[in-house]
C-alpha cells in the first residue's frame, strides 16, 4: 500500500546520500556563528544551557549539534534514518550528547508529554498532508509556556510557477487543492527533488496553530529577493513571491478549549 511517510523517508534518504545542502553537517562557519541556525530571528531570549530542546524534522547534523554546543539537552527527530546518522556522527565527532529519534513530525509517540522548553522546526511541514496533526503533537510535547519556532513554505509560493514566462511568474495551482503537488523540476532551489509536498492554506498554518493551544507572538518573512538578479532564478522569483514565513508561538499555560469549526 502506498504511503506518503515511506515515500518521503526514502526520498530524504536519497537526498542525504547525495549530500544536498540540507544534508551537510555544521562546520567551522556554523560553529563560529551558531546564532544563524539556532536563533536566526532573535526570538530565543533565554539561556539555552540545561534547557530541553527538540529539533523537529531537522536531521542533517546542523541544528542538533549547535544546540548541544550551547549546552541544551537536545533531541532531534527526523523521518530519514540517513539524515539522523549525520546527527549521530557529528555529535560523536564533537563530543556532544544528542538523542536522535526516527519518527514522523505528525506522530511523536516516542516523546514524553510537556517535556520541551523549545521546539525548533525548519521548513518541513510541507511533507505531511495534515498540518493539524503536526501541531497537535507539538502542543503535547511542549511544556506550558514553552516556545515553538517554525518555518513554512508560503501557500502562494507553492501555487506559483517555478519558471518564468512572458507574463512573469504565474499562478498554476488552485488554493483549495487536495493531494500532493505535482513533482518539481530537478534543480529547483524551492522544492526538494523526489519528495511529495502538500500546500497548507493560511487558516491551517495560522489558525491551526492557535487551535492547537499556541499563541502567536511574532512572524517574520526571510527576505531572499533581489530584483537585480537574472529573471527565472531563485532570488529574482523571491523578489515577487516570498517563499517562506517563520512563526514564534508560545504554548498556553492551560489546554485549549475544543471548538467546532462551522463551515457555511
């Protein structure tokens, strides 16, 4: 039987074997300036030493070892065993202790309730069909008052053509679509080759986070655009269509009240 989980696990195993940029462990540059990975938006305003940190869907040997270097009790979860091997090897090389757990972001049954002071998730929610399940699991494992910092692919970017036409970048996917997006062309800097990706609407990205028991404290759109670069390239497209958004959210001190969503 076909499984999105298995497909994306195998795809990321292969990407890791190809040593794509997202599968390159932290090196001298990252250790010299770790804040660009562990606190890029300045939202972590507390001492990390002794804090319990979850690096969610963040295998590859960057986030986990840099948080461990800052003194955090670090757990990294990823769907890909090959990506997690990079974390284990990087931690051993630098003498850090990192707990590596193979699991999907929408099923964190291996992790305890209300355990983590900080959950950090780089761009990855696009690889699961139902983001509400992801938020529910993160809410369960985050301690009351804990922070959840995440990045996501914006729906408008996933709706829009990757290549430029005489009319510019065009809207090619419906907003109210279901199922995975069509495969991306090889070599795209905005899509990961071989993976299945899903577009999540703004109500799911923002409202779903609130309904799971978080309060959104801040947002940030990383600016990658440059109008002076050649048309059709990554930075030129980003000048017209912002690809990513980051959320700073705090776990409520009490469980959220369940409510029914009324659809007219």
